[in-house]
C-alpha cells in the first residue's frame, strides 16, 4: 500500500471516529501496525463492533443513488460462484444508524 493510500485511509477513519465520538459513541481507530493485524478492521465502535472504512472514489455510486431515492437501508449480496457462499450485507446512512440503533 502506498503512502497516498495510507493517508487517505487515515483521513477517512479519523473523520468517522470524530463523527461517532461527537454523537456520544465510543470509537477508536484500530492501528494495524500496532496490532500486527490480529484485530482486523479499521475502527472499533462501542467497544464491540469492528468496522471497515472505505473512503475514496472507488465507493460505488449506486449506494448513494439508493439513499437519494429515499431508501433507508441497502441490502447487498454478491452472486456466489463455485463454492463461495456470500452473505447478505446491510449498508445504511450514518445518521440513520446513529438515530435508530444507538
């Protein structure tokens, strides 16, 4: 991973942690170098949930289109090939998450 990618990831993780903390949610970045990747993920939320942060132009536009169309949650599942069984995922607006689930 290049320095620019690391910096971009750090910025996104740091921004998210700040938003969560401002909302009264315990949140911390998981530093991969310090943990030797034992605790996978980018952030630890409420001392329970590990989350990954995707921050950049590679985030698919259809996720934002669903939000603009009024959907509160987006359910996603990749079609399985061969023996891979992909699980369903849920994507939601951060404000909706903070309001409804915490």
